[in-house]
C-alpha cells in the first residue's frame, strides 16, 4: 500500500480517482489547488503525487519545480494535453511519469506501481539499473552500453528502462503497451515491434542475432545479460 496525494480541481474526477486508488489498497488524500498540494506534501509526506495540470490557482507545470524544492516524492502528471513535446518538457521539469486524460483507475494504479518500483527502499532516487554492460539511469534519463552513451528517443528510453527494470523476466507486449505507451487495452503490437527494432539497432544487435533483447515467441520480450547466457550455454 502507498500513500497517494491526488491534486485535481474537478470534484467528480477527484472522487472517482480516489475511489479507484482506495479500492486498490492505497491511502489517499485529495486537494483541489496547488497551494493546498504543496502544504500536503510537506505535512503528509505522501509516497506519490498525482498532479493535474489545470489547477485554478496555478498551472501544474509551475507546481513541479516547487514540489521538487521541498520533496523528491515521485510525481505523476495527469493531463489532457496529448502532445509529445509537452510530455518531454514535463519529464525534464521533474515529473516521473504521466497519464493522459481520460485514463482508467487501472492504468493509474499501474503507473503508481511503476514509479514506486523505480525507487530505492529508503525512498531515495536509485542508482543506474545494470544488466551486463548496459546501464540505465532512470533519474537522469541516461543510458550507456559498454560505457558508450546511447542516443535514444523518449519512447526508446522508456521501453529500455522498463525491460531493464524487469530483467530477466519475460515482459508481454500488452504490459509494454500499458506501461510505456499508456495504452492499457492493447492494440499496438506493431508499434512495440518497430521500437524494439530501433532499440536493437542502437544496442548493436538484430532479432536474428540478439544479445540483450530476446523475443520469446507467443509470450513477450526478455532482456538479459549476454555474458550470463554465454556462460550458461558453455
């Protein structure tokens, strides 16, 4: 269970989100304004903040740096602004993740799980995730392979970070669509495959000769340490 602060000025949305989170076992506090949210973060110290952008007293994008000045609590932005450049700007400004309205309670619960999974047990930002020669620093959004930086798009980075965080488990395409593309109902397997192809190219491998990324037919994708596979096969 996590403590979740929901910052949303629309009462109907606020109450519906709170119900979904309580049903999922979370402790929930709701606030309708930016000023009340900042006070709640300091006083209540939630595990996660769900932040609407369209607040009556201040735009949510202005609240982000204020939140960051008093806390490193993970922030999930909830917005109707389905624009990739805007999302990148918000992530750079300190957001940990985002959901696009309208979103389901199930999707929000999944995003909360994801941001908490990326945190260390003591609540601090974790160091880089490492699998073999691959290192992914989620907090700084930097990835390297054998010490060399990878030039990744936002989606390529999010896809790689999710697979590294789950390594060596097999991750289904449905989960990737929900967690990376924010499409909990599926329907975009080809999109996943295209991005996997681009990611493989940047990792210096192919589907026919994989090193890190292995397709498990009919199940999903597994990212694993190539040196462990080589020693296991030897």
